[in-house]
C-alpha cells in the first residue's frame, strides 16, 4: 500500500497526528468492516476503531487482524453513521475514514456531518468514493454505450432499470469537494486512485519489461493531476476539521 497515493496521504496525516498527540494516533474507520484499511493502519501502530453495520464484515476484520497480529490495536463495533455518536466518542479521532461509504448511505450530507463531528479539532476526514466519469469511460470502452450514456445523464451517476444498481450514487471531483466544504471541512486534497492501472491490460504488466514499476510511478504522478485525476476509478479527498480558537 505504500505505493498507493491514498495511503501516502494518510501516512503523512498520521505522522502529523503523532506529533500533535505525542503518542498513538486514534483512527475511526466507518464502514470499513472487512479491514482493508484498518489492518494496515493498525500494523502502522495506530489504534483503530472500526464501525460497520455488517456482522459478517466485522467477523472478517477480526480474522484478518488476528492473522496480522494486530487484533489488540483494533476495536470492532457494529453500527452506522446514523448512530455514530452512540458507539464512538465525538471529537476524539485524529483521522476519520469514510472509504467506500458515501455511495451507499441514504443521506450523504448527514453522513459527512457525522464523520466531521467524530474527528478531533485539527484532525482530518478522509473519504474515498467511486468516480462517475470513470464508470462512464469504462462502460464505453467495453462497448456498453447505452449504459455509459445513462450513467452520464443521470444526476446521481447511477443506473436505474431492470438490472438496478448496487450504488445509490457516484461522484465527480467538484461535487465531492463541495459536499466536504458544506460539512464544515477545509479541503486539502482531492486526488484519484486507479487513474490508469484499471485501464492497462494485465499482459502488459506481466511482460517483465518493468512496466509495472513504471505504471506505479505514473499512478502517483497522475493522482493529483487534472484531467487525469478526474477519470480515476475512485476519488479521494481529505478535509481538515477547524481547530478550536483559543
């Protein structure tokens, strides 16, 4: 994960949290029940609380954390953003994650306000969402042009119809940044994850020509560079919670 643009931003944020706190950073991972982010962050010596409504996902988290030897650094709680203040103390986390969350919630604005309230003054909220324009591009390149057009035209970037859509919405960078600001966050980072890696054929990466290393370098360079950022599979934003005035 250290070559991932999102993880690099989080590493920098947690280094600052260690200096600010003078000890172990407190991370709250909302909707991250399977441990994709929680386990690596616990391995990086953070105390991580994971809140997720799915008992199956939390069971996967417990198994992964035990296998990685970091179970004592992870607290698993069943719940969602609607009851976040009941399961996690407000204003206590140095870093709050909402990765793969906002596409599914009923009320994005309310969920972002809950994530913001859970972060300590001066702390940060990190969100990772599916990019609507990447979804349009991927379907068009696969020959599913009617789906691409429907996604492009739909206000929420979702596919209605008989097949339905597993997501309630997809985002673009402008909408994501605006919603974070409306939640009271100062937006410091908007970048892409999976800018080109999801478009390059696997055969190229397995060719033994060093393409995989060069692609990883290109991904990091392109992550924050518009317009490449704006076609990434996922969009990542980091917002800062205002510090209390003295």
